[in-house]
C-alpha cells in the first residue's frame, strides 16, 4: 500500500473495489462552488473557441477527478444548460431581420443553418457538447479509480461513439432532417466552395482541376468515410485529454502505476489480421465485386486501425524520446512531429505496425 492508502497494484476484483471506495472517500462529500464555476467557464470558452474545442472535457475531468463525482456532475450539468441556452438564444430569440449578440458567438454548427433546420442545429449543438461531457465524466472516474489508459480511455471512447451514433440515428429516424441527404448536399457544396475560392484567388493546380472535374465523387468519398472520421476524432479527443490531465492534475495518488504508462501501450498482435482483412475487403469491393457497401466497410475499418496503430507508434516514439537526457531535445522532437505531421505521421504509423514483428521496446530492454 502507498502512503495515501492506495494499492500499488490492482490485482483482483477486491483490490479494484477497495481502490474505488478509498478514492471516493478522499474526493467526495465536499461541495466546491469555486472549482465548479471555474470549470464551467473554461469548458464553455473552450467549446466556442474553435481550434481548442477538443479540450472542452479537460476542466470537467479536473473537477471530477479532484473534487469527486458529485461536483463533476454538477459542473457538467451547469455547463450543458449554459451551452443549450446559448444555442436557444442564437437560434430562436433573434428579431426579424436583426441579429442578437449571441449569434456573434462562434457556436459549433451555427454555420450549417443554410443546409440544416434550426431544430437539427440545436440537437447537434447539445449532442456535441454532451459528447465532450461524457468523455470528461468517464475520464474523471478513470483517474480517481486507477483504471489506466486502456480501460479508462477505451470506456470513454466507446461511450462517446455510442452517444454520437444515437444522436445521428435520432435525427435520421425522427424526420427532423434527412441526415444522409443533407450531409451529401453539404459536402458537395463545400467542395464547390473550395474550388470557387481557389479560382477567385487565382490558384490553378492539379488539386483544383481534380476537384472541378470530380467534385461529386470527392464529396461522396468523404461521406463514405464519415464513420471512421468520427472514430478518429473521438480517439484523439480522449487521448489528448488523458495526456493533458496528467500534466494538470498533480495529486500524488493519481496517475500512479504501470497502467498509466503511455510508452507501454501496445495492441495485441492479432489485430494485424484485421488490417490485412480490411485492406482485402476494400480492394475486393472496389475492383473485384464492385459493391459499394463492401468498399465502405473495408475503408472505414482500415482508417480506424491505422489511427490505432498510429498511437502505438507514438507510444514507441515516446518510449525512446523519454530516454533523452535533455528535455529540450524531447520538446523539439515533438514539435517536429507536429510540424511535419503529413510525412512523419505515416512513418509513426509504420513503426506501430512494424512493432508486431520487431518489438522495439523489448529489444531496447534486451540491449540494455
């Protein structure tokens, strides 16, 4: 046992329940209005920030992990109703021919009003923020109860994806909007807008010519990979908030143990057959049997697995970078990865796949 009363290793079910009970006792039964108010304000600001929207769960994770489940739920509920109020004000309280200041707030989804009805935008806005709330609350539980990266991140990811599927199904089945048709029309419009802007700017290249000639096909392809793009977005959101939580939450009894070691993350080797199988399914649907639904399954599974193996490659990269003696070199290495992501990202994904046969981290330990 550690000094805080937590077991150093969670072995069986009894250890897990004991750790959960101890964790709840240490953080519960104390209302913290200041922490709740600060978290709500920061979460809402991040949500409407645009570029930083992916960090929306972070302050709510902090409250849930350090102040307990009750405070986390209260902060999440207040933030949700505040965001819902902003959407209601921006969508329904505008006078005829006028604009309210609320409509100047860059709420996600408001730009889609020309393609989707107001009710659909309202459901999207509330559901989108609820997606981040679900991730935040589950990650808060994961941090307090020492679930680890795989268990905690996996639960948050699955819950976020289930909520996304439920909202999409609700919009489609309820008849509020023809989600499939509207999305296709919006994507075709956006491809056309890209071509128009490039032509207005005097840009004429191979990409512009390709979009001009095959715009509908490009829009159709983007539509076909939306499921995998949603998965990748949810995966990145979970991983980013988990990693940043480790930096902002400085309590000694949290993030302890091997389960939170990012550099130790490894996918079971059997998943390589899923990559091979999805690639074969995609090429069979595309070139052999010419079935769009077969191609759809293959390409989406392939993108999902590519994202997962990218993070395995990133874990391997982190394993070797943290062995550097100079922190500045590590920071510069991560900056270079971000700046040259288009090329380095493929290399990192390749390292993640190659680890199945090479096992880089095991070889490094054996060499030492």
